[in-house]
């Protein structure tokens, strides 16, 4: 017997409510789903309701979607040339706030007035399957977005939002391959060169990476800022999904991260920071003495650049003179390929603006000219292989922040190597609970067996349907 759409999301909501996250959230899902209904042929609505957790997509829409006529001073609405009002509902991610409010609204979607219905909502990779495997997201084919339209997109960006029945339930303007961003001045001091190709030779596998960490320590530097910096590079290269049936299987590569992080912590190769904390941010700035950071596309151009600036007045990359660090970063591939993050556009079932939603998806994620312009203007990496290859081959393109380096060329190669075959519905919960469980072990406060036990307890509390945890030999 198939469950109703409302009961499916109610199950997902129940899972979401027990999972509190700072940035992204994931929740248990049911594998039982029904086909999303085709768009209704009713008259188009006068309000396009878009839900998201920050203003990133809002800025991309306002700056690049054709037909934008006017943006309200407080940015709460955007008016299109055809008279449609785009209403923005932005709920921050902290403590699972965005998902909780979105879930509540989606549960009332069927009974909402036409111009109050959610038309578009944004999701992140780590919890994508919660919404993809529900009736509250529409198959993009039912909107009229074709395989041919999306042929230029990176395959992994489609795989992440493909449901159990093979339907694509979202689309994105971003691709987010990761690289290793390093300080040129520190690389020169430690390795005698800041050339990206030569630095890559020195960091091309984990054994070499660890050797450089020792060399950096001897020179008075940290190789990484904290415990979490290398985690996604390891977790993106596992041999199997986190969960099989009701069993959590800890991959050997996850334990390789534990081994490396314990060694780095004990030997003083890191500053014992955590992602997003003050120490981690300060380590990226002018006074930082950290060799480098694992970052994806958005992280380099926004977070790393912002953290590297000396004063708030320097925001926006206007600090070529005065802070001594602008231009002192470069990027290389690092020991392994990986990806981090990304935002997907989903059409909410019940939208009364199906044609407009389809056009938003097409223009912002399938239009090569628009995608290329986004990258040229913002240096964000967009989800169009042709456009990115053109920029990668452009000898005149480069990032001032990265000392003139054409980082898009490296991202273009890294993006081809991303493999999402081991992604699963429990990824975010497992990853976050695992990292949290081992921090006391890294600091020497508990044994590794205690850390394992703490993870087992946390994951079973988060996902009661998971019955056991298996560790590698």
C-alpha cells in the first residue's frame, strides 16, 4: 500500500525534528514513494513564492534571471516584467530552522491559498534525498525540462536529486568540486616554491601530505586549522554508502581520517579548531600560520576571501593594498578529489506557476550564456561544462585573490572526477555525529573505544530504525 504524500513528509519531518544542525540537515526517508503529479493546467498565479535559507539564490535570481523588472528596497519581493511578484521567504539554517519551517509549510501546501503555495524551494546535497524521495517535489520532466536541456550539466549534480524511481527532482546552477587552497608565502618557506604544479606534486597523496605537515611544523606552521578540515576529502572517497539496510557501516577511509586527525592533533599539526569557529576563521587571515584549507568553489571565492581580509571595509575583494594577504593564496588539487556543498532548485508539488518555475530552472541552470556570465562576474563555478571549459581555456582569465591563477581550469578537471554512487539518505546525520563523537578522542579525553560507543549511541538516537554499527577490521 502506498503512503500518501502527507504521510511521507510527516515521516521525514519526524526525522528532521530530532536532528539539529548548524548548516545542512539530513533526515531518514522512506523508500516508498509515489509519482509526483503533473503540473496543473490552471491559470498561472500572480505570486511566485520561493523559500531558501540565505540570500545567495536571491541574488543570482535578481541579477541574472531575464525579465526581472524591479527589486524591492528591502529585497523581500522582486517584480517581473509580466507583473508577477516574486516573494522571498528566507529562514536561516541554524538548528534545523529552515527545514523545520519548510516541512511545516509543505504539510499545509494542499490547503494553502493559490498565491500562498510554495512554488520553489531550495535544498542542499546532504539532505536532498529527504525531499527528493517525497511527493512534495516535482519531476522536472513534468515541468517540461528535458534531458536535452540538462545535457550540459555535470552528471553528479543530477544524480544527487534523482529519486528511487529515476526521476530528476531538482536542478542547480552550481557545481562544487573541491581543491586545496594554500598560502603561497608559507609554501615558499616550507617547500621552496609556491608554483601550483610543484605544490601539487608535494601533496599528491596522503603520505606526501602528512610529510609536508611535519615539514611545516618544523618551520612553525600548522598544516590544517582543525579537526574537520580534511573530513570531506576522506568521506567523499568511501567504498560504500554509510547505511545498508538497517546497518551503519563505518568505511575504512573514515577511519583513515580519524588516524590522520589524531596524529595531527597530538603532534601539533593543527590548531584544534572546528569548521566555522573563530579560530578557524582567524587562521585564514593575515595573522594565520596555517598552510592551507580544503575548500570548494563557493568556499574559495566567498568564505576564504572574506576571512582573509583584514577589516570589514575590505569586503568584496577590494583589499589589494594594505592587508598583505590578498593574492597570497593559490589552489591545487590536493591528495584526492571531492566536492562540498551546492544548492538545488526544487519545484513544489501544487505550484500554480509551473511554466514560470520551469523557465527559472532553464535560464539559471541550463542557459550556457547566463551560467558563463555568472562565473565571469562572481568567479563562482557554474553547472555548465561547455561554459566552464571555455573559461578554463581562456589565458586572460584569472583570480586576483589567487595571485592571477585560473582556478576554473583546476575546478573543471576536479568536477569530472566527482562520484556520487555512494551517497545516501543518512549521509549528513552520520557525518556530523561521527565528527562530533571523535573530538574528545582527538583531545585525549576519551579512548577510541569510548568514541566509537558515543557514535553508536548518537546515531541510534538520531535514527532509531538503524539497529547496529559495524566497524572496519
